[in-house]
C-alpha cells in the first residue's frame, strides 16, 4: 500500500516538474552580454533594470524603465540592442554557443531563437511593447553565416492588433 502511494505521488509530480523545466527562463551568462548591459545602464538614465534571458524558443532582452523615461530613449535603446544582437560575436557566443548548448533540441534542428526586445514602462512586470525578430536564412547562399539573420523586426503594441514591421 505504501509503495502504491509513493508511486502515485511520483507519477503525479513528475509532469509538473517536467513542465516547469521546459517553461523556465535561464539567465544569459556571458561577459559580452554583461558588458553590454552595464554600458546600457550607464548610458541611459531611463533604464531601471535590464534582464537578458533564454526561453526554449527565444532570447529576450527586457528593459524595465524608470517612471521619468523619455519615449525617444526607448527607440534608441531598441536600435542599440538590435545592433548588438546582430553582431557576429553575439551570434557565435550567445546563440550558437550558449543557446544551442542549453537547448540541444534547437541545435539539432538548427532552430534559431526568436529575439525579443521588450519594455516595461509602468512597473507591473508585464511587457508593454515588444519588438521581435525571427532568424531568416538567405536563399542561394553558400554559407549559413551569410543568412539575413535577424534583419526584419516587428513591433507589437499589445492592443490586439497584428505586429507591424519596423522600417
């Protein structure tokens, strides 16, 4: 009877543990990313906190803004972040290195993560408007590293409308 109860609890808890592991975020630990994060915090006074993390299908940059931030500042932060994430060193170290090491299923399928740059401007711990990009491969190219990569970005104002391409 005791063995049956123990087996019941193990079988009941196992799916919960597995689901929690699949949906958890992992902090990106990279000197390159840490230096970028510190540079952004020093340069933009409107940033209160920044996090860079992996999810099973995404690389996320989350900026929590101070109440007194300027709208133009978030646009500059977005532009600087896109410039950073599209450099070969970030691609090699963070995506091809850490991301594929963490999510081996993605490496095997060569599924690159969606990159999301989001801003929390009202302090409720929910992203108010994210920018995102998916990895696009060039057709007819001889090398994977000559792919378009993350060249097309979309903006979502989170009001139920479809994301809009950022020019």
